């Protein structure tokens, strides 16, 4: 794992955060890099939202959606309400564990699950996934070339309206990087952060779909969106930090599957529901074509196994609800906090 500490020169909290990182690692190997940032433009390029900022494989696990690039001192608010100039050892331990899971579920990002495994064991399921994809970046677009700014603007538009923005809406964001929205959207599509239709309009920006899918998500506040697949739907509350209600249907029985997220807790109905995570054929092509239609909710393992038998061309795994939630959090949680 690569750990980067972004800091302004002579930041008094750097020794504190480095000591806590060492304690959180508890002897595990990791590359820890100290990067000094000297101005606002460099802070924006590097993803620093105050000194010190800790990045795990390029992602800020402590970032807030409203955070902006900054070279000022950063304040961390802990669960007990206390404030400090660095994450606590326990917070770092949890973040390190989450980053490790994100690497494991990169297989989901590129829809390259291993051969089908008939199990719902939470640990064995994710460990069996093929550990490849995006050089550890997951679904978080790079900062360079305005990719992340435009990508996040697309996601926020979906959240606010339930639909995809036109390119004209994104022009001011793309212009900040000296590019046009059409150029940036085309690059995002090539890298499979989103998909475009023949008319150049956005059809999907994972986790959201601009066209109806079997997975409907109602976000607290009233906005309704379509998600590309079951895992995408489960990642939305982590990405937004908001309550949601997910409604879907078992593709075999047609029975309803509902997941209600409230105050960080997910309630599944029926309680025995599971998710199938897999891919169709080879690993070439965008996720929207290769695997999104195979990642579905099922009312139970028997129904999921029936579906697997009916689709021999699909490789993948049945995962229980706890693991499905973890994959969703790890994949989509950083998307709007990695400003």
C-alpha cells in the first residue's frame, strides 16, 4: 500500500500523523511518502484539503464531499467530538483496512471476477476475486486534465436531478482545466468512468444510469435515481453519506428485494437476500456491457444458483449482504470525498 502525507512546509502536525501511521500499521510494510505542497494550485492537483492530508493509494479516506483544496491547517473531528490536527490511530487502522478491501474489490471495478464459486462465505468470496484493475484507483477519476472535477460534477448532477447533465452544463468545470466538456467526457468514457451514447450524451456514470434499470434508489430528500447494478446501488449511501431506499427484484422469481439504509445501517428484506457479483465472457469492454446486467439482488442463494445455472456464459460469485455492502462502500465511498 502507498501512503502519501500531503503537507505544507514545517507543518507541526506532520510528526504526529507519521507516528500515528506507524502505530496503525503495526509492523505491516507500506510505502510512506511525505509530499510538501506550496500553493493552492498544487493543493488542487494533489488533492490536499488542508495540512496534513493522508492519501491511501491516492484516495483521501477522511475527506468530506464539501471539502475544497487548501494549504491551511486541517482539523480532524473524531467520533467523540474532539478535534485534532491528525486522524487518530484507530481511524487510520479502519482506513487502512478499508483500503485493503478496495484493492481486493478492484476485480469488481473491471468486472473480472474469478471463476464461479458456489459459496456465500464472506471472507472466501472476496479473497477469491481476481485482484486486478485500474492500478488501485478504483472508480475515482484522476485529477489531471479536469477528469475528476468533471466526473464529480456529473455525479452531483445525478444526485440533484436524477438525470445526466448535458455537456453544456459541464463546460465551466472543464474550462477550468483548459478543455472542453466534450473532450473530458470522451476521455472519461475511454477509461470507463462513464459511458456515452451514439449522440455523445451520458448514458451512465457509475453508480448512476441515465436510463431505467432494475435497481431504483431513492435518496433522502426525494431524488430518485437508477443504479447500474446491485453493487452500485449499495455504494450510493457511502458515496453520499445519506440515507437511501433501494428497490429491486429477483431476476428469477420476480420477488421484490428492498434495502433500506438509515444512519449507516442497512436493512435487507428479505433478510436472506444475496448479491451475485460476476462478469459476462472476457474482461474486454466497458463494465456497462461486460457485467453490470449480471450483478443482481436475489431473494436467497437458491434463486441465485438457479440464475447461475441458466447463464453458463457468466462467471462470478454469490456474496452475502455484509460483503456486498463492503464492496459497494470500498468502490464508491471515495468518489465524492476524493476532491
